[in-house]
C-alpha cells in the first residue's frame, strides 16, 4: 500500500514541475508583455493579426493593420511584440516581401 502512495506523490510532483510551473511562468511573461505595451509597438494578436498599436486603454488596444484601418482588440489578445530588425526601418503597412513573385 505504501508503494502506491510513493508513486502517487511522484506523479503529483512530476505533474507540478512539468505542467503547472511552466504554465505559471508563461502566464507571468504574458502579463508583463501586456503591461509593457506602448503606442508605436508592432504586435501580433493571438488570431495572427499583425498591426501597430495606435493607442491603448485599460482593456482595449487600437491596432492599425493597414494605412487608415484601425481595429480594436482586447489587450490580453496580444500574443507578442515584433522586434525591429537591426539596420532596417520599422515596418509600416504591408508585411509582404519585395522579392519577385514569379
């Protein structure tokens, strides 16, 4: 009977270290990202929409997704910030390649 208890304790500990701790760390990282957002940041939402933050409210971010097109998204729906590539000016508008299509 005691061997079952030992296995149960090992299983609970493994679950905590392999699932719960990484999830808590990821949630804390996301909260920090959302708190550090500012106007002018280029971001990607959880739905895959890429845009530049025009303004922020407590719960809402206004993203410019194309010249003159501003959408409202929940701040919590912002998945990540796009860091500018060194030596390249910040992207505005289209995210397409300038390469040949043919």
